[in-house]
């Protein structure tokens, strides 16, 4: 029953993925503010939400969404560094 997104946000996200796929967007960038591939079970990453993560990955596979990139991290902030 644990969820990172909640039912409404997850449905919105799936709808956005389908819309981008159907518009033949050249690239879909999913910016996750927490690590997606983490195996850590703390609540601040997707590792604690393995069922939901699997559900989303299966949705992406089943709907043949091929042009998606997930950018994630664990800093809990977004920034640009000019070096």
C-alpha cells in the first residue's frame, strides 16, 4: 500500500507518458528528485517503493515508451553548475 506518487499523481504521470509517446516526442525526461535505482529501503528513494517502481517500469515497457530517460539524485535539490 506504500506509494511514492499516490494514485492521482501516478495516473497523471502515466497519462503524460502516453501523450508524449503519441506525440512522437524525441525524448522524454523524467526528473526524479530521489534515486530511482536505489536498493536502500529508506523513504527518501524509490528503493522503499519497489512495487510502485516495478509497476511504472512495466507500464513503460508494456506501452512501448522507448524514448525515456530518468535523471535522478539524492541531493533533494535541483541546480545547474557552470563548472
